């Protein structure tokens, strides 16, 4: 299994806007703490209806599998500094009003915004 971080931008209603390239993650030896320093840059969409989704998936023999864990944040909440986003168990729902967030206890993604 090769874990990847999939990042995509969606509208609040769940409409897909644009993807980022999949970010490969190296498996960690300590499963209690997974730390990845990922440098990714992108232009911010000009409308603030956008939501960034972070999905943790596995690839088996180069084929992407279903989302295992996910989180999201609205662009209007992004600000300079660090964000701590809770991680939810699959399935992922891109339409915010239909989400049923099944929290993964004591799990977060820390995002540094510059």
C-alpha cells in the first residue's frame, strides 16, 4: 500500500472545481504519530464559495482506492497561520449540507497557511 494525500477544491454544494496533484506519503514506522511536511502552492480561487478537501487514500499497484479519512476547510476560514482540522472517517461527502461527519478520535491534520 502506498498512502497518498488527495487535495481537491469543491463548491459548498459539492460541485468539483479543480484538483491538485496527488501527494505521495511515505509510510510511518510510528502509527500513533504521522508527520508529513508537504510543500504545496496554488492560486486561491477568486470566489469564496470554495472548500478545500484533504483525503487520505491508499494506492495499490498504482490504482487509487476509496477515501479512508478526510477533512475540509472553507476558503473564507483560511488565514495566515496554522489550522488544526479534525479528521473524519469515510465516506466523504462534498456537499456541506449533506455531510455526516464521523470523527476519528484524537486525529487531526495541521495545515500551515502562508
